[in-house]
C-alpha cells in the first residue's frame, strides 16, 4: 500500500486539518492534525485513526502503524520536531 493511499483514506473518513503518512512495505508512520483530538486520550486517538484502516490492517496490508495525533495548537509547537520528510 502506498502512503498517499492511506492519507487519502484518512482524509476522506476523518475531519483532519492535515495528515502526513510515510513508510513502505507494511510499516507506516501517521501524523494527524485535528480539533477532534482535543479531549481524547492517547488510546482513543489511536482507535480513531485505526478505524478507517481496519480492512487493510485485517488483511495485513498494513502491519505496523505508528500514530501521532495533534490538535492544531499542539501541531504548531510540535511540527518543528516532527517534520514529514
């Protein structure tokens, strides 16, 4: 699966302000930015990102997913350290 496909799927399913996916094979890193993460626990944020990708995870198309979820305010502070390459 291509990182752009994962990005498109997440952007279509969730109200994200920004989404960055990198990786290859079946291992990917996701950075998602949205106001909806404001009061969510870390686990709830991960479940929210996993949900639209369950089919690919079940089929083992996506084997490992590293997730960082930020609110837009957090992203303003964090993006210097988490620049997508």
